[in-house]
């Protein structure tokens, strides 16, 4: 690859731990979209005649013709990715990458977070840039066989994990706010009052503040949440889950993850309200959001089958992280373009031990 300055300039601060990679709001979006996919398909049945693909999805959701979905050894693997999109720096870097493995025979879902800082020698870049390079085109990628950013990202993660990946999806960050707004807001119980004086203002990441403020205070705003049950719109909920610099205990990763879980549950509860999911207006709004912000190689009929299988296995979900002893953080050097990266402990490009771990977790 001739120029890596683009990805270097838009890299964010590195992860500090392999065991616990930085959690992002993308994960909230990914699980929410999966959980409500079945509901969307069910309630769009009334327009089936006008939209035959939706009719087929509805039929597949009800009958579950598993022979029509790509799988291997009884599992369907989907690479779910989140990108900032819009006008944000690094718009096409997929800082959240989650392998979602769905069992067909014994309903259940296993997920594995893929650290964004894994170094890929073939790309001479981190794994979170695979989608970007596939989308823009690289000398390492034959677009005739794999299809753009999704194709290269799937192939790259497949090489690292040793697991076949049948489907992929990239979700734009902007959808999070619109999902909540389409639902008419969500109710969230704020347990602890907290203030974050350094919440980044979108679009001001590179503001120089007129060159008069060395602290660059113009890039940030102060946000405060008070204890109690609150109805949040999309923008407010986004700030609630993304806050990273709160004063006191709410400034920790654990607290942020707890807030994310609160919003996930709030979205689920609102989406399950019959007044909401039986509303044609809400269902069409949700479908428009998916069409606008989600890039995927899943068609609607296949999504109908997958949504039903995931729904049936929703009571058996496990989340996993690649063990710390399988990856190492080498010294920053020119070998890795002076970036903070992870490589396999067995040696750069040797993923055998990682493959064996994925096989033990997901099965052959």
C-alpha cells in the first residue's frame, strides 16, 4: 500500500488492554438492530403485496427454512461492524468489530469482540481499516471475488479467526439517535448524578479555538445528568452512553458499560410495547433507518430466517473476548508504521493458536 498517512492521522488513542478492549456505543447499535429485526419483519406484513421481498421475509420468519441460509457445521457467522460515518474523522474505520455466531440446531448466540488494533501484515494496517481499504480499493484485494469493504473486512477477520463468515453488516453511528427518536424516546433511570466537562462536540474535533486556548476548550461541552427516571431522545441518550470523562465513579469503563446496558434495555422495552411495534408508522421509520444506515450482504428473505433463529436463541447469549495470552503488544516501531498494535503471541501473522481458541469456543 503506497500511503498509510490517512489511517495514521485518523487513528484514535490505542486500546490499553487486550482483555478489555474499549467499549463503544456501536455495540449498543448492533445488538439493538438484531433484537428488533424480527419485530420489524413481523409487523410489515400488511404491505406484503406491495413489497414481495418483505412478504418472503415474513414467510421465512414464520416457517424458518434453514436450508436457504448459508451456514457451516450448524452455525451462521455474521461480522457486525460499526463506523462513525457522516463527517466524523475516520468515517470508515470500523472501531467496533463483533463476530456473531448463531447456532441453528441448538438455538443460541455467541459473540466475540475483535480488537480494532490487530495488525494485518498483508494490508500493512490495523484490522479496523480493512473495510476502509476494501471500499477504496487496494492492490491486495481482488474486488471481483469479494465485493468492496464488506468483502475485505470479512476475509480479513476470517483469516484471523479461522472461522468462515457467511454474512456481514456495517452500521453507521448516526442510526443510534434516529432509532431512539423513531421509537419516540426511551425512559432511562439515572442512578447517579454526574457531570462530564469534556464531552466532545461533533464537528469541532480539530477546532483551534482561534489559537488562543492551549486547552482547546472550544472542542468540548459540559453535560450533566441528574438522578431519576428520565425520558431521553436520541441525542441525550447518546451523550449518556458515550460520556467518558465524568467526575467520580461514573467516569470508569464499568460505569459506562452499565449505562449502555440501561439504554439497551430501555430500547428493548420500548420496542416491545404493542403500541410501538404494531404501529405501521414506527415500523416503516425503522425500516427506513436500516436502509439508510446499514450496509449488508443479507437480503430480506435471509434476514427473516436469521431473525427468527436469533429470537429463538435470545435466552442463550454469551459474550467472549480473545484471551490476553494469545495477543501481545510489540514495541512501537517502523515495522508497524509506528502504531500501537496487537499481533499474535506466536509471531506476526501466525494465527494458529487463535484459530484453535475460536474452534473451542464456537465449535468446529
